[in-house]
C-alpha cells in the first residue's frame, strides 16, 4: 500500500533524529509478541506474512505519529502546514465524491461491494464506510486546531470538519455519521467554561441542521437494513473460533481461511463485523490486549488532562471526544483493523504525544503570536 512508504519514511526520520519519545514504548510489547508468534507459533504462510506487514506497519504508524507530533506545534507555521495537509486531503475526497455522486466512474468498488452499496460514494477508497472512517479520524485530529491562536489555522481546521459532513451523508455510513455527531457534541461540552461561548451555541446548532437535512437518508438506510445485516451471525462465528487459539490466535490475515470452512457466508469473503473480535481470532486475546492497550493508556492520560485550558487540554478533549464514536465504529465493522488501522494509530499517537510534549508553554506561545 502506498501509505506504507510514507509511514516508513517518517518513522526512519524519527530514528535518525534520535528522539526518544515516551509514547513509543507502549508498542514494544505488541511488536515483540508479533515477532515471537510469527517465529514459533503461527504457520508462516503467504497470508500470515502479509498480515505481519500490515500489523508492523500499524505499529510503525504509531511511532511515525508520535514523531510527527514532536515536530508540529499547533500555533506555529508547521502546525498550519499540518492542518493544510488534512484539509487538502478532505477537499480532494470531497471532489472525488461529488463526481461519483453525479455518475462519473472514479475509483469504482468491486462488483460485490457495488451491488451492496448501490450509489453510495467511496472517494478514493474501496468502500463507502472506509471513507467515513478516515474522515472521522481527520475530525479528531482537526478539532484541537480549531482553537489555535492563528486565524488561518482555525479556519482551515473548521473547513476540514465542515467539508467532511457531506461525505458522511453521501457515503451512507450510519455508524460513521452518528459517531462524528457525537464527537462534535462532546467536544463542545468539554470546552473550558467561560470560553468559546459562541462555539457552544453555533456547533450544536450546525450539527442539528445537518442531521435534519440528512434525516431522509438515514431513515432510508434503516429501512433497507434495520438489523445491521448479518452482524450477529458473524459475531457467533467468531466467538466460536476464539477458544481454539485463545492467546495467540490463528495468525494475522487468516480469518477467512480459518472461519470459511465452518460458515458459508464467511467463505465468500466476509469477516466478522467487529474489529475487536476479528483481532481476537487472528492475534488472540493477548495480542488484542497488547494492540489496544496503548490506545487505552492514551485515553487515560487524555481524561486526566481534559479540563486544562491549554493546547494540551485541547488535544486531550479531542481524544476523549473521539473515543465513544470510534469505539462504536470498531465494534460494528472490521474496517478499523484493515486499511484504516495505520491511520488510526498514526493520529492517535499524534494526539497523545501532543499531550506529553511541553517544549513551549501555551502562554508564552500565545504571547509570541500576539507580538507577530
């Protein structure tokens, strides 16, 4: 995948600079687990090798995100460049999505997916819900920049958030849309008292308008798929597999070949619609704990710092606000364990490391900005 090259370049730059970032230690046990199981437990097939590359890329993405955070200061020029990168990506996806909506065949999905999703847009990704997951993560990373001391940075961050919502509607991912709404509302509620009063009124009002305007889309989606398709069936299939290899699992990327012989739908290429259960089958309960533990540790730090009226507090509030929605998406689909996993870990580490970095105090930074 092309993003593997980008992650590798950033991670190598981090190694060459010699920066020892505390957050990177959290993924050492997971990487050690992968190497041990690949060497002594899992059968070294081609699919397991591909799964190992994916998992190690995700671990490298955490290190790359932490290093990027150490180089980016929200209220300086490099922070502005970072949010411009997010905005440009969102606008590119919006342009592609609009062209898809009017009927242009750009980045078409495969035949099976196309039959299931109909006219829903997918941007440059292989599935409409993948587009929604990427946008959800971009909103998490953008929210702290909406409180930058630089006006252009704030404007770019809000533009990235606003441009995402039409694609949530056009892609038709219910969990993605409602998760984004919950994130925005929680962010507003967690803002420091006495600050950003206009935002505390304008943001919920804007969300209400978007929800009302798109209500017809969501009613139609619930009518065509009221019970979430066959999710419960797939959950039962996955739960039946876990006791066979409870600690180390069957190996990354082996779910279909493991569960396929026991279930006809799975044999057609459909994994369990639950990222946690998917991980538990493939890398075992121990591997799942080691994979998700850094994300929970980051949440614990964010929860403690969520009340701080500072840059650190803003990144903490964004991470806390994002967790309920991201958890909902992860528990109702497998996408967070597939293509989106590296981006998830990259941006999670970025937000986490921003809370740990205190090279420049927020007060002195704001003072310097005012002088300019």
